[in-house]
C-alpha cells in the first residue's frame, strides 16, 4: 500500500466486514468537566485559594479562544495547517500545569501564564499579521469575559514608556521558561521578568554549546531567535513534546532546535544522508533512535529536515512514531528479543512491576519511547510539498505544536549587521549608516517581491 499515514481510502470490500462507529465531538459541558478536573487536581497541590478558585475561569477562557480560532481561522491552500483539535486545548492546559505552587502565588501571574500558553499554541502557527491581530482581539475578549481582568492591566509592564495601548507586538516580550537557572535541579518553568538577563543566559548557553560541539554555531542572540529557542524548549519539556518548525531555508529552524535541546540537556539525534541512503539505512537509524529513547532511557530530540526526505515512506514512519511511539514490524525477532531482555533489566532497576510477557515488556518499551522521544520537524512552506504531506499525514498537525518562522524583523537584521561590522575598524556613524542602508535594501526588496 502506498504511504498515506491514515488518509488512505478504505475499500467497501474491507469495511463490509466491520461495524463502523462515528464519534461526535464532545459537548461543552463534557469538555469543561474533563479539563476542570485536571486543573483542580493541579491547583490542589498547595496553591493559594485565590488561584484555586480560578479553575472554571481558565478553562472557560481557553474554550472561548479554541472555539473562536476554529471559527475564524479556516484552512485554505495557503493555510492548510489551520486545523485545530482537542490536543490544542490540552496543550494550553498542559502548559499551565508546568508551573508549581511555589512559583505562582499571584492571580495576575496565572493570567499572564494563560496568555503565554494560548499564544504558544494558537498564535505561533499564524502566518500573516491580519490573523495575529484577530487572535490578539480574541484573547483580549476572553480575558475580559472569563478572567475578569483587562489584558492591558495584566501586561502593563510590557508597554514601552510613551505608549498607552497594548499591541500584539508588545506580547512578544512575555516569556515563560525553565532555562533561567542552568544549574537548578529540577529546572522550574517560571516567568522571565528581565529581558537583558534572558539574553545573557542565552549567550551563556550558546558559549557552552560551542565549547562542547564539533560544529559550533555563530549565532547572534536577538529577540527573534530567543523567542523561537524559548518556544522549542517549552515543547521539549512537555509529554509527547513534538514540534514542527515551518520556515524557509536559513531562517534558523535547525540552529534554534539544537540550542533548545542543549538548554534542556537532551541528546540531539540527526540522520546523515549519503548518495546510497535508502529505506534499509533509514530503518537502521530509526531502530537506533528508538533504542536510545526506549531501552537506554535517554531524553532524545530527533531533528529531521524535509530536505532529508528521499522517500515518502520516511514520513509514513515518522507519522507512526508521532501517533503511537512505534513502527510496526520494525524490529526482527532476534532484535526484539534483545530489547525485551533489556526492558526486564530496566523494570528491575526502576522497581517497576511489569509482567514478564513479551507483549507487556514491549508495551513498556513503547511507553518509554513516548516519554523520552521528542521529534522536531523542520519544514519549508515553499511549493505544495508541505500542503500535500499535511493532507496525507494528519499526525503532523495533530501531534505537533506548530511554530511558523516569519521573515526576520528589522531589529534582528540590525543586530546581525552590527555584530558583523563590529569586527571591522569603522567609524561609528559610518557603521550605523551601513547598517541602515543594508536593512533598507533587504526590507524594500522583500516588500517589492510581495507586491
């Protein structure tokens, strides 16, 4: 059967042997019950009473954003990834569960956390400014209606001096992450209040990475790059944390993933494509990856670029791993027996009671793969290849948080230009003029191309 990732047509000859059950989407009351129970369970862990009482507010606000997004952001050929499902709802709630009671004592901080998580799940996949402004208004309205608070008041610290109104660009300065204390154990997911200190920490991580890596990266830590590193590390911290980074070549998708994996102290795994690389080499690499995550228990990030897709079967296998954590018939009987033997030892070491049957031990292996493996897919939006893959393999949208890399903003272009010109002995005024001129070339060409 050709690769199809669950979207293959099933013939009538096959379905006539089965009972087909259609499951309707959940009603609002059911969703409220499910997610309120999860948030209540979290807030029962020593949270202040003022915060514990906000369960229904947080779930209600998330529901409003989720429903408005489905209504407003509809999939088109250019926006084929505008498909929302309950996993997006659960990702927002999952992000709120990352902050412990010791670091969340103020109701306003909980609202800022909710805004941040909503932005990471819904805002990061939007591709044009009109959609971003629309989502900003949706979040603003949900904040007023359910959380009984004005967004301008909660995020007043992000509004620069001399400006009175909050815009969607100001919300770029809202960061939550667990990377501010490099030596902490465990690392706590918390609000980042000092932007300069954040830049310092990222420069520190980059320096450490370059010391240890065979392929050091020459990166400039401007806000655009820091935003994406923060987004990727947030996803890698979560259970089943898979991410799809969509942007043109050279936008920094692979660099930010490598640095984010390093900040999270996770092992990066990449395949090397050679001329004779085919399905058997791919399967060997996939076995090695699953053994690392499942048998050895290493927190692993698999970075896969769409330029490495030599056969659509590669995407089929990735879709299977995203969905189930396993690829059927990947391991021959002798290798499978070896894995089961290892899993018995792992279960004993961890003091976990696992049935010594082959099925139970293999399920334990798959469970460990799902817990330890994160997949980062670097895709390009140019042409129709991405759209076709998203249609054929729904797991790419269902199982991944999407981060859309827009064109570099002007402040990023300035920082990079100044960084390179600092190495030359230029008059400061001449340096500024050169930077402005190069920036004008870059931005005007982009605008003319679009027109």
